[in-house]
C-alpha cells in the first residue's frame, strides 16, 4: 500500500491529485508543515529535510512533489499517458515543464512570497524580495502562456502530470492575489473541474496549514 505524507499545501496536493487521476488506493497521512509533525522522530527518519510531501511505497521512500508525481505515473499508469513514456520527445517536454514549474514558478517565486510575506515572522520580512518574486513569477509565466497558446494541455493533446504541477502553482498564485492571464485562468478552471482534482483537493485541504 502506498502512503502519502502531507496535506494542506499546493505541493502536497500534487501526489494526492495524481493518485486520484490514477484511481489507485493509498493511505493518506495528512500531517501539516510547521505543526511539529514534520519534526517527529518517525517522520525525520523518512525525510531528514523535515518537509512534505513524502511517498512510501514498499521499500521506496521518495521526497519532492514533482518526482513523486512522475514516479506514480510511470509505475501505476504507464499506459494512461499521465506521464509520457521515457525516451520520447513528449517525455523531454514533460521534464522541461516539470523543471520549469518547480524552479521558476515555485521555488524562486511563489515560495519566496510565502517565506518573506506570509511567514515573515520565521524567515524575515523582505518586501523587496517579495516584489521581485511577484515580478519574476509574472515574467516567467509568459512561457506557460506561450506554451498553451491554442492548446488545452502542456504536452501533446492530453492531460499529464505537468498539468498537475502547473495548475497547482496557478491556484496558489491566485490565492496570493497574483494576477494570471485569461488563457491561464481558463486552463486552471478546466483542470480544477476534473473529478480527480476535486477529490484530491477535498482530502488535501481537509486539514489546516501549519503556522
Ligand atoms: N521541493 C519540495 C518542497 C517541499 C516543501 O518545502 N514543503 C513544505 C510545505 S509546502 C514543508 O514541508 N515545509 C515544512 C517546514 O518548512 O517546516 C517539494 O516540492 O516537495
């Protein structure tokens, strides 16, 4: 049985969403960040980074939300198209979108806003860094806008894990009041209408985020 540790954030939503798309049964352990639960002895043994999400599948322990999404598609849905087959141009594009979302839309930008605005009491108040992060996010988002010009999905003509990653950042940005284009808003609305998204979001956000 697969276990997914973590809930309440855009990053933890990603594996829950992929598992709902795949229709695979699993055990959610909905712990939150900054609640102390990521510092418990049992959790630190799994992830010394003290971060969620974490997947446990038999002897495999996997951290990093994008890596988990890709592993799940490869392993539990190789013929679903949710993650394009390795060694194909589609997989190369999938990898490109995955790296882009993690670096340009998540780590360098949205997470900077989170750390230095919402969690300023922990990480320091840095309004200039927050302004630069919003500007950087908006600029980098042009790549997604261009990629979706006249298309419904990021890779080929079907929904993939790359759409899970991008949509999770778009809804995160909207929650922060960061503007996105009409094209991206329509794309996010389409994806959040999916039954798997609704089920995953209901579960993921059934606990409140930590401090
Ligand atoms: N790159 C990682 C980021 C994981 C991460 O930073 N998770 C946050 C929640 S969104 C966390 O666990 N924070 C706990 C803490 O900072 O104490 C991923 O995408 O999985």
